[in-house]
C-alpha cells in the first residue's frame, strides 16, 4: 500500500480523447500533487500524458487513461518501482481526485489541485 500511495503522489495520468477537445479538456494543466510536486498533464497523440516536473522523478512520464468530460480511467505507473496499477481520476474545477488500485481491491486515493 505504501508503494501504491507513492506512485499516486508522484504519479501521472493521461486521458484519451480527440485532439479537437485536447485544449479544453478538464485534465489538462499543471497540478500540485499531495506531496507538493508539480505534474504537467498535456495532450500527446490520442492521449493526455503527465510528466513529473519537480522532485526526485522530475522528467518521468507515466500512465495512460481514457475518458471524457471529468472522468478518466486507465493505467498508471509508480515511478519509484516501475509497477503499473489500474487508476482513475475525477476532475471537478481545480481539484482532481486520483485513485490507484492493485488487484482492483487494494485502493488508495488522494486529491491534486490545479496550479
């Protein structure tokens, strides 16, 4: 569980939508993680990719998610150990609730805020 929490903290999310909606998608932007790091979420191909901009894992890109509107689901990777987990994100204004699960039963959540 500690590793799962660490991956969410340093984590990154992506969401698959058409490029026409990429600029206005709720998930796009810079986010402050619960540990204080900055994660940048931006369009990349048919997805949104997240890059850790500060901290120990600066420059690492992890995760790929699909969805629309404010809901996203997919896979996210813990940059500290390379393990991949099922994940989801719910965006509401300047807040994003992230949940990562191992085996779909051991889940941890945290909230990031838009910078």
